[in-house]
C-alpha cells in the first residue's frame, strides 16, 4: 500500500483544515518545497497535494508552487484543488504530476471530466468521492464540502468506472482532521460494490493500527496528514507499516 503524506497549500504555506473549514487552519510549515524534500529524504515515494486556494476560488492559484514541488523531487505527486478544465489538468500532467484529483467538477460538469479522461487517459485521473453519512446511506459533499450533490456517490462512481477510471480517493469528511480513525465500514462497502477500484483512503488516520487496517482491507493507498504532523507516528514507521501486512 502506498503512503501519501499530504501537503495542503494555503497562501503558499503548509496547513491543515479541520473538516475542510477555512476558519479552522493550523499552519505546519512555511516552505512546502522543503517539506516535500523532507518527506522524500525519509523514504516517501508518493505525495498528495491540495491547492486549498484553488479549491475555494476555482482556479489553480498554487500551480507554480506545485510545479516547484514536482521539479525539486522524485516523488509521484497527485494534485487536487482548482482543476476546472482540461487545459489546467493537462498543464499539471505536462509538468510531471502523476495524477490530477477531480471531485466537484465530476458532479457539476461530468462531460468535461469525461473529455479529460479521454484526452489524458484514465490512469491520469483520481476521482474524489467526498461523503457524509445521511440516514442509511452516504451523500456526496461538493464545493469545498459546503453543498450536497443530488447525484449519489455510487452513481458517480459507476459513471466514471465505466470510462476506465480506477483510482478513487474516498473521504468520510466527518473524519477529516479529527484523528478519529478511518471509516472502515465505508471502505468495505465501496470495495464490495466495486472490486476493480484502486482505493486511496483519506480521513481519520490516527495511528499505525489504522494503516494496518486499511492495508488488510486491500486499499492501494492511504493519505496521512494531521497524524503525521502531530507526531502520532514517524514517516519511517508509517512507511514500514504500509509495506507489511
């Protein structure tokens, strides 16, 4: 299972939000390029980057900084936030980004994302499914988690799995930044429904046992942010855990 340390960019700094709230910001570093280099020096091979300014404003406002991170490291970088067009996605791929993460755009403008998949290739796209529990099922949260989509997460998944997209980043937003453990039941249900999915789990990881549980479930990747920055475990410990059942 691949471990993705997370760098969330806001105003050029490394931050973490609590459940996506811009009024609950913790700053963890002033130099994202140096942060990425540090992750690589400790053995990381993958990196998850979110342009929070872009997510909020709808533009890839941190694109130059993302390109610096990619150029200065050998990490396999995936980027989300502010990607609203094929041109923006293509520019990231041309700059060396491994995959672009698409969430709200897939709900709001699915035809654009379908064209993106055909143009860039399905393996260049990570479909973000951000959900919250509602009654006996899950609903999609979009627009920086401020709105609820009318389409179900399962319908959205089926549409893009049909186009060959397999990389799926799934987040239970109630767990994000809370160190409360990942929603294993959600991931079991997703993987039971769609065996072909390459699951990238996000939200709630608090300890090494959570990573072991995700590995046992068959997740292909796990994003770790707050637990790593808060010192719940070291990057070396997390990488060793992800490499062993």
